[in-house]
C-alpha cells in the first residue's frame, strides 16, 4: 500500500506540496458527483481542501468515493495539483490547489444527516441543541467556540500582564455567596451542600496570599426563568487585586476587557469590528438621566438598568463616544451583595460597576469592604449569619488591604462578539431549566 | 504628606533604588524589637524586604512600628540603603539592602495569630485546614499553589504545542460517565442531575469538531472513604486527540508530562529534581511480574496495581531506568470504563494506560472505542442503558475517527512534585467526606 509510506499532511499545509503526493485525514464535508468526476470537500482541524476523484486516475478511489456521505471519516492519498485559473477559490487558503485522489480509505462511516449541514445551518434552537454533538461540526457553530477559546486566551494574557497568580477554587460550597435563593443543592455524603454562585469569596481570601489573583471558574444560578441571556451553569473570568483604589480598578477592568478583545481580533475577523473609543463612565443615576433625556423612559429611581436601558445606553455610547463599551458605576448599596463597598462620600450608593458591551452587561465588580467590623455588619444587615462565613471572615480578621476586583461572563462575551441572539448558542452544552443535554419531557 | 508623591515600588524592585526614597505596601511578616531599633520583614506579591525603624530617623514611624503585629497591612516610605557586608542575607533577592523607614501607615490591623507563622509552620492537618485563609499566607504553603499555577501553565503550553483547541465542558450532567455509584446528586429545578465524574464524554464528542482538544475541568467523586490521595472535588487536565494510534498516544502523554514538569522546573527549584530517564513502559502483567520478582508480593492476578505496587514499581523505575515516571498499559478490559478500547490482539486486556509518578497514579487514559456498534455493545455489556448516552452516541453515529486521550489529576501532581504526604494540602480548599471548609461536626 502506498499510504503506509506517506506521513499525514495537515490540510492547510497541502498548498505547499504542489506536484507531490500527500496523505490527508479528515471528514467529508460535501460530496459533489459530476458523473465523470467526483469532488469532495475534506476538512481536518487545520482547514478544508478540494479533492478530485477521477476514475482514469484511480478506479478504486472512484468506486470508494461513490459511497461516501457527509461526515464519513477518510484517509486520502493523492497528488497536489494547481487549479486552472478560472477555478481558484479565493476564500480558501487551499483554494489554489486541489488533490487528485489515488486512494481513499474509509476510517469510519456516518449515517445520513438528519438535516443539511452543507450550506448555512437552518435549524431552530431546540434542534440545534438536540443534535449538539453533530451541529457543533458546522463551520459557523464551530467558529463560535474557536472565538471563545481565544477570549479565554486573551483573558489569561491580560492576567499575566497584571502580575496575577492563577488559583483553583472549589465549586461545592457550604453556603450562599450572595445570599438569596437561586442555589442548587447537592447531596453531599450525609450533608447538604450547594453549587457556588461565584468564585467571589474564595478569590478575596487569596488577596492576602498572592495579592493579585485570577481564576476561570464555574458559577451556578438556579434562576427559575427562561431568558436569552441566562444560563444555569456559566463560566466566569475573575480578577481580584489588593492595594487598589476604585479609580484604579476602573482603569484595570477597561484595560483587561480591551486587551482581551484585541487579542481575539488579532486572530479572528469578527462579523463587526469592535469600537473602543474612550470608554464612557457614568454613574447609574447619570445613565438613567441619559435614558430619560434621549430615549424618553423615566427609570431614574430604579435600582438597576433594565434590559432595554442597557441596550439604549450602549447605543448612546456608540454614537456619542464611538465605544462599544460603557462603564456604569455607583449602583445602590442595598441592591448589591454585602461585600461591595459603600461610597464613603454617600453610602446610599456603592463603589460598584458593570461593564456593558453591545447592549448587555458582561462584567460586574467593584471595591470591596475590607474592614472586618464593617463586613460583619454588612452581613448582619442583610439578615445573613456571620457563622456561615467564618473562614471568609478570618481573612479579614488577619489583615486585609483595600481590595477589589471583577468578573466577566464568558458566554455573554462570546455571544456579543459574534452577534448571537441567544446565550445557549454560546455554550458548548448549555444548562437551563429545560435541559441537561436532553430535553426534560 | 510625603507618601502621596511617591508611587508604590514592588519589594523585589527596591534593590534597584539604593540611595532613593521608595514607598512599599504589604504585610508585616515578622517584627523584631531590638530596643533601639525595630526590624520588620515586609512582604508583598513580589517578595520580602527588611525595614529598619530608627527613632532617630523618624520618631512617628518608630511609634507606629511599636504597635505592629504579624499580618498588619502597612504602607512604608523610606530610604533604600545598602546593608553592611556582615549583615547581607544571601537567601533573599533583596538581601543586600534594607529600607530605613521615614513613615509607616497602617492600612489594616490583624488580630494576634492563633499560632506562630514566623518560622516553619508546625500545625496538624485539621488546624491547617480550619485556618485555611490564614495558613495559606505562610510562604511554604503559598509556594505549593505557586507551583500548582505553573503546572497549569505548563499543561496549557503543551496543549498549544500539540495544536489542541481549548473547550469548556459542563459539570452538571444527566447521568454517569463511568457507570457505577460515587455520584453527587444535584437538585436541578424539578429534576435530578449529577456532578460530572470527568470531562470524558464531552471531550470525546469534540473530536469530530476540533480533532484535538484540551480542557481543565472539575471532576467529582462521592467516594465514601478517607485516604491521603483522594478528594471529592478534583481538577483534571485533559487531552483528547483524533487520528492517533495507541503508540502515538503513549508518546504524546509522556511528552506532555515531561514538558509540563520541565516548565515548572524552569521557574521553581523543586525540593527534589525530577528524573526523566527513558520512561519505562510495562503491561500490567509485566509490572506485576516485576513486583513478584523484586518485591516478593504475588499480585499477578489482580485487576490493578495496589497502592504499595505503585510505590514499588516507581522505586524500580527510578533505580533501573533513572525515571521518576513509569507507564503501565493493558489493564483488564472488564476493570475499565466502557469507552476504553479492548486490545484487538487480546480483548481481555485493553489499550489503556496509567502514568505513575513517584509512587502514585497521576494520569490515566487510552485508546477509545470509536466504532458506534462496538460502543453500544460495550455500554450494554456493563448493564447500562444506551438511552442515557444519546447525545454522546450521536457523535459516533456520524463519523468518529480512531481517537484517544488522557487525564491528569492536578492535585496529585502538585502533591508529588513537592513531596506532600496528604493530597488535602495540595488543594486550596479541599473537599472530602469530613469538611466543606468547615468541619462537619
């Protein structure tokens, strides 16, 4: 057999082998039968290439090609030829060549696809998710998660720039981080435990250890509602830093977000280029004034921006400041978790912020209460038991510097970078009220 | 105030400021009162430096220093002086200088420590864990997690080398990965779900999407036993690769392990240098023969190595092959999960492997069953329902290449790199039968 002597060449590299025999391995994306010739689009992890199967070149390859269907796994040996000028495909890095098949070996067969995967993928969300291990192979769907991988990479690069230490935090916890309901209960041996609402308390405890930390961690919210922007299991990208002021924190969060996005853009051409401008910073009340003035809705006494407010303030930021990002600060202290620092100048409002991106909150954070006694009071004021926070409070009892941090939501960022309308499409295997892979019937 | 004009200098950098005034921020590690002079060891995220407080230089700084206790958070302005020759500390990067304090500001106080943190930390494991947010500040404990962060970094670098795509997998799942009990049950809205035993099934589904993937994911095991090497929540470092043979997989796993360890050693001086030698590869039965021959224990019919076997075979590998690592292959098919490929030459044994490091298994993996029908049969043979694996099986129905992969246990690696005897010390916040931060009473 010829194949045994050939080493596999990645598809992206085949263009560099014109005139030579190569061996490729991958999946049949499309098979076009032109009668005298069969054309195959073959994909591997590096890219896509066209294979021509000509019975005059190899009768056996032609015979094998007749049985091929989309998603068959194949090994193809063939000669790399330059394409005639009129047939060059400029959209493909391998578009100037094609491979003339000498032999085709089927490594695995595939059943007939339940829907057409050759062009755009026209399926409804439930179908998309019901067939997740298949639909993820579609180039448009695959791309979402290639971008997501670059977001993670960009975040880690930024963390390195800021001299942060990576930490691994637990997800099984004894009590609520934020207080409130929305906790998933775990049967933990003979005890009851919960899934963590956020890595918040753990990253704070690490400030006196490493001063600056980051973590990529899971967060769980048992929100009994179905929206296009909530998941029951999400991925959070977290920073926490000691010896920072609120102003420094705002600078850092915007620097990290920008660095992360620029990293993605350095590798991918996103559907819409990101406008960085100078990121406007507004207090909640100022943002609500803008909403009132420019969009005619009077939400000036609300505790938070409404979803429509978020969309509109982003519209405003883009028009007025050429920025896809906007930082909103000073949310009411009562609307925030106990660990958020009230503004010393006006304790009704807190040193908190959200970062909005293209109409949705992708990050929240702020300055923390770092004084032990103030923290104990804040926990009690919210009707929670300090006994549930013993280990956390210990960190503050033994010397906690002024500190703060923030947390990005990975799936929301992915969604907004790619103009996806439902967050479920931005999670490989989304968890919500209605499904854990399979739909609850 | 002088301080307001000075920008913070990281402690590690102070040595470059001899003769100049600097501002440092950090924690008091030790305070030594010599009557006429007070010496402070101050630490920040970059290092440790000695501060001298002389009442003749600053009466107010001297007064402030008298009240300082370990773990107080301080801001100190002072002049960097070269130390007299006899007092140079060669163990410290800042050992040739000291800072003469002009002013000391206390940013946060600390209560009196419940045990001595100034020298080696002599506390029992329960005390170490009961005071976790405090004990982690001890340099010896902190170092464990600095090494752990480098293991993660080294793993990611290797993943990049092997052209793998990062994926994010869910932890809430509908059914068992491995079959068997040992699952934590989650109350999931009105349904029952579980915590994932491993990212196994998800990473396999991603092979037809990205061909080569990696993930750092949580794995949960409700093992109702207390040992020094099991945790209820662990961190797994996973690879899964398409188009690989069992031999290629063994090469890759050993390359990844070696690259990861060498990365750590490039940054840290470990207590004991790792011996790489040429990693010996033995079938389980061969390893058991060695145990019988060299150590006199006849376990030649056992399904796995016993803990003592693992210790002894590592001893043997180190002596005979100058290797701290040893790869054991061909475990009995029946003792392995359904997704592990039986050896086509002898289906009683499987194309599986464990990597042992200094007496403990730190990785397991192998070639997978990639044929749909064979996989369905393997699930049924183990008494499980194929209906519980619909989405997983779908990946195989639609073209799965030959594939395989492996999974490292982060905490076990950390433990063995540092010669730690109990895995709980290698997790920031370990989860076991007896505690979730607080001890169950």
